[in-house]
C-alpha cells in the first residue's frame, strides 16, 4: 500500500495543475458511475426479489383457497346428505300419512256409495208411486174436462147468436154517427184553413220589417268601431316612433364598443402570453442544472424510501397472512368440532324420532298435530298479530322461530300427555298407599298380639261401630264408588201424592 501511494503521489507530482484537476474529475466521474451501476444492480435485484415474493404469495393463496374449497365441499356434501336423509324420512312419514288418509277416504267413499245406492232405490220407488198417482189424477181430470167442454160449447153457441144480432144493430147506428161527424169535420176544416192563411201573411210582413231595421242599426255600429280602431293605431305609432329610433342608435353604439373591447383584450392576451413565455424560458434556462441535480437526488431518496416501504409492507403482509392462517386453522377446527357435535346431536334426535315413530298410534301418524281449540275470530286475531311489524326484540326473535311452530305443537302435546300421566300416577300412588294402609289395618285386625291389642283394633266393635276408618276415599273417577241416589217413580207420585 505505501508503494502504491508513493507511485500515485509521484505521478501526481509530475502532472501539471490542469492535468491533476482533469485526472481527479475523471476519477470522481468513474466513482460516481460505479456507484450508480451498483445502485441500479441493487434496485434490479430488489425488484426481482419482490416479483418472486409476489408470485410465491399468489401461488400459496391459490393453494390455500383450493384446499379450503375442498374442505367446504366435503362439509357441504355431508350436510346435503343429512338433509336428503331427513327429507326422505319426512317424505316416508308424509306418504304413510297420506296412505292412511286415502284409505280412510276410500272407506268413507264406499260407505257413501252404499248410502247413495240405498237412497236411489228408495227414491225410484217413491217416483214410481208418484207417477201412478199422477196418472190416476190425469184420467179423472180428463173426464171432468170433457163434461165441462160440452156444457161450455152449448152456452157459447147461444151467446154467439145473441152477440151477432147486437153487433149488426150497433154497426148501423155507428154508420149514421160517422156520416154526421164527417160533414161537421169538413165544415170546420175549411174555416181553419182560411184563418191559417190570413195569419201567415200577417206574420211574414212583420218579420220583413224587423229584419230591415236590425240591418241598418248593425251597419252603423260597425262603422263607428272601425273609426275608433284606426285612431288608436295612429296614436300608438306616433308615441313609439321616438323610442324606436333611440333604441336603434344605442344598439349600434353598443355593438361597436363590444367589438373594440374584444380586439383590445385579444391584443393584451397576446402580449401577456409573450411575456410569460420569455419569463418561462429565462427561469428554465437558469434552473435547469439545479433541477437535474435535485431530481437525481430525489429519485435516489425515493427509491430508498420505496424500498424500505415495500420491505415493511412485505413483512407486515407476511405477519398478517400468518395471523390469518392461524386464525383460519383455529376457526376451522372449532367449526369442525361444532359440526361434529351438531351431527351427533342430530343423529341422536333422528334415532329418538324413529323410536317415537314406532311408538306412535295410527291416529297420531295420520294427524300428528292436534286441532286448535281457538274460535275462528281468535285464529284471525292471532294471524293478524303475526303479520304485524315487530317492535320489541323478543317479538322479532319469536317471529324468526315461527317455522318451529309444528314442532312446538307436538312437543306441547307430548308434555300435556306426560303431565296427565304424572297426575294419574300420583293419584294411583296415593290410592295404592291408602289401599296398603287399609290392608295393613285389616291384617292387624285379624292378627292377635300385645302390640296390636294396645292400639285401635277393627275387631273391637261396640254398637255396630268401630274406631278404625275403613272407608278410604278413592280420588280416581274411574274407580270411584257410585253415590246412592233416591229415585221416586212417577206412578207412585200420581197415585199417592197428587190425589192427596
């Protein structure tokens, strides 16, 4: 190293001042060029690395999406298989119900056909009886009609002869009256025609006179109105002539001044544009070198800042994707567990449903839902309340679960049956306990020892009474003892009570 320095120092000592300046300038330019090449290589390397990372992330994302789609397809296929099984079971249940209803309807139809045939036979028999009665009645009526017809014909012939004679007499009278009326009418018609002609001539003359008078008055009015119109038009033209001339002169002056303003504005615009162009050229020539240096430095700083920003974004993206992947795996595991739990729950429900289906009666298979006990108005009120807009959150939640109404009906029916059985069980248990106590009392009564003799004993009877309660009340109405009722016959009341 000291030899190289000594050689360089010796070489520089041999150069002149200008050569030394040129040598240092060339050296500085070469160093800058090497530095620029290194920066370009570094930026190119970073760009290539960034593209590789983007390609790798895109490939990994596609791979994850593909695997996630496969998982979702499997889960969805399982759900669809379960839905198909449930739908097939419900379909079988509905088919059984429909078959039962069809059988019952066929049986009802057969019974109705038998009833119809029986009714038809009785109806035809009644119709035959009515036809026979009607035939007999028609025969009697036909005989009566013939007898009455002969009597009416005789009366008609006599009355006809009398009426013809009267008609001839009345025709002669009417002919005389018509002749007299025609003569009277002809005289009156001639008089009315003469009066009509005289009145028509008078009305025509009067109408002509009134028409001539109206024509003269209307011509005078039209001439007066025409003269008034001409005078008004002449006055309007005289008053507006001066204003019209003044308006035309002012309009010409305005057009000339507008044209002059436009030319002056264009000239000012051209001058200002020339001044701006000259100033721009001066400032551009003065600042060109400074802007180039600043631009190079700014580009270098931007590249460094962009590199740091891309690096930070890439690290942040990696951390975010890693967090998303961990969250996704945890959620997928949790969802798989939840789905397994739901599947087990559904399988258990389906098993219980099949067991309950086997234990259902024929009536429950045909009519699984009990008929409502509400009236028609109450049902309409309930439907109107369901269709109303929900305001409270609890009502909205209830509206969301309206599809489970049939399930809750069956559930409530089963709960009611269970409560009835529990109540019946309690009554039977209580009755069993009472019967046990009664049996114990009876056994104590038939056995003899010191302990039993020291207590109340059913065998100890005084005056046909015992000190032990033997009549145990039974609460169940099915086995309750009937209450004795006193019945008095009506014949006894009529015989002994009413007569007394």
